[in-house]
């Protein structure tokens, strides 16, 4: 060591220095604090999103109006505005509103708590199924990924879907390992009966993992355990049937939902169309569901590690692999039958299983030392996956993820309005406008709810002209959000023909325009 410090330019001198980072990296990797740091980071990122109190956007606002304005009993009936949400989630959100008020933090409390707790629960699952080394990269992704973080602060049940999936897999773990006594089956049976009322995708996780369990018990000739599992499955089926009659039936047969999600159903009109859809759907799992960055190739790397992890578990633990894959296959079958969309946020419940496979693949790549190429390619792939993912997550923390920041726009209009001003509320802005009008007491003397007519925009002008004439106003505020690409330009052009644009205020995803009308114009 002394000689190396005196001759730093020789190969012998530089070798220890070059190797110095490896022991430190190994010490960091082996540190018992690393899982706690990653868990804390995941919870902190979710807390930042939750505490930011971003404005409710259209989907949240529709559901929030149901939660706020309906009684407990009426929440059991089909929801207004073509909304569909598990009864258990809606009732929990109602309880939070009753306890803490009608603000954004109260409405998002249940998703946040579910998202925060799911980080720790996922670590327990990944460590139990993969071992520590493969569980660490899976946990890191779970902590950082965009959509698991984002949906932990949205008035939607997707964060709860993830938590229920993890909890059910945790309860399945000892049973898949052959422990089929009542002490193991009763908690799983009870959780399954309850889960379908809080999470629609539990209806895929339970039969998917349940069928895997049945095959395992059948091959082992554990007839007593198979009989108990059959009773458990019967209890799940009864609970699901009741949930379907009370809650799911109206959603499954809703033509508006079918039309909205038509591109998320498997097309069967041609072989080429189906193949193209499958390719996009597979990559969509990594881009739209996990929310991995696409510019740096992180989504492609994740897909590669997913495939490697699939191969690893196919050789090492087919029971758990089947339990992970079967729910996704059932979901795909439902999409083929046009019963459940296979896209984006509705597949967030697949994230835990996907990350377990990616973690297994990452560990296998990192451990590959047989070829010099793999010693170089393996670390490069991991860097391509984790660096942009971490950068995206940390960059989004300040500022937090935004969507349709309509609250500051409404507040700006309220501060700058004059008596007699008319507010024309674009149809896409109406749900959030109505939510804030009710909960914040924003009292606009004159306002008009815009019709929804994106295919016939001339109807907008007719409605606006009728409102201006009926109220005899000279100043019109135009509030717009969640608009189609052509609507904003059309409105601006039509209003400018009626008068001069006096003022404009913009926020992310929302805008307000003030026009002073020329009453002499035709």
C-alpha cells in the first residue's frame, strides 16, 4: 500500500484504487438498512404527491361529487356520471370525508394510506418469494415507479388494488408451500370474501392463484386440503356473485364504458390486427402501467428482465410463477370477451407480480459472470433501467405530478371577476368546477354549464350566444379543462369574433379567458 501511494501511475498502483469502489458498493448492498431506506423513499415520494394537494381532475371530481353528495345508503346504488368504483372503496372514502371534511386530502386519504402500506407489504412479499438480493431491485422499482406513486394520491381505487393484490399473495404464500390447515386457509378465505368488495381486480387474483393452488394440491394428492380449498373457493364465488349483482352488473353493461374503453379490448377481426394489439399491449404494461421512461430505453430493458425472470422462475418455482401469471391471463381473457379493459391504470394490480419477475431477472443478470460480455452488459442494463427511473421519480417530486390544475384558475377568476360577469364552463371543466364551487363556497353570480359536443362544435357557439343574450352581459369568462385538441382553438376563434380577448390565465391542464364582447357584432 505504501509503495502504491508513491507510484500512482503504475498498473500495480492503480489496481487497488480501481477496486476501491467495489467493496463500498458491496457494503451498501449488504447493509441491513438498505431495505428500510428504499421503503422510506417510496413512502416519502407518495407523501410528497399526497401533501401537494393538486387539483382534482375530471375523473376524480366525478367520483368525489358522488362521495360528498350521496348518503351512505345511496352509495350502494349505481353512481352518477357513469362512474364505477368498488363499494368498499367508496364507503372508506365517505368515512374519510365525514371525519376530515371534503377537501382533497380527505378524499385521497384512503389511496395514500394504501399506497404507503403497500411499499412495506411488497417488500415482505418480494423477500419471501425471491430472497433478499432479487427483492432489492424489485423494491427499488416499486418505490420509484411513476404510476404506483401517482395513484397513491388520486381519488381512485387503483392504489387499493395494488395493496389487496400484495396482501392476497402474502396469504397465499404458505398455502402454496403446502400448509393447507385451517390456520392458513381461514385468513385467506376471509380476505378473499372481503377483497372483491374493495378491489375489482381481486376477482382475477383469487381465481388465478386459487387455480394454481388447486393444481398443486391435486398433484400432491392432498385430498383434505383440496376439499378445504374448494370450500374456500365457493365462499369467494358467493361473495363475487353478490358483488356483481349489487355493484358490477351495471358497470359491465354500461354502453358508455364499453365505448370509452373500446381500444383496450382485444380485436378479433384480423390476425394482423390482433398481433399488433398484443405487441402494443405487452409494451404498454411497462410504459402505461409501470410508467417507465421510454426515451432512455428503460421500458425495453424492463421487458427484457421480465422475460429473463420468467425463465428463472420457470426453472426454480413454477407454482409461484403460475400464481403470478394466471391473474394476468384471466384479465386478458376478460378483455377478449370485452368484460374488462386491458390497459393502463386498470392493470396496476399486475405491478407486484411484474416487479417480482423483473427482480428475478435483474438478480440473474447481475450474477452472470461466465462471459466477459455479460460482466459488461449486465451492469449496463441495470443502469439503463434504474438511472432514468430514479431521475424521473425524483424530478417529479419537485414539483409533484400535475394533471389539470383548475383550482388556481377558478381562484383567479374569483379574484378578478366583476359584478355581472358570465362564466361559461367548458364541459370538461365542469366536474372540478362544481366540486370546488360546492366545497370552497365559490359563488359565481352567473355561470353556464357547457354542453358536450366535440363532434359538432358549432353547438357550443349557439349555446354561448344564447347565454350572452339571456343574461345581457358584456364580459364573459371562458373556463376550459380536459378539452379535445380542436376545442380550445375553436372557442378562442368564436369568442374573438364576438369581442376582444382582454385577459388570459393558465395553469397546467386548465385555462381561463376573459372576453369583452362587442354587443354590436352580429
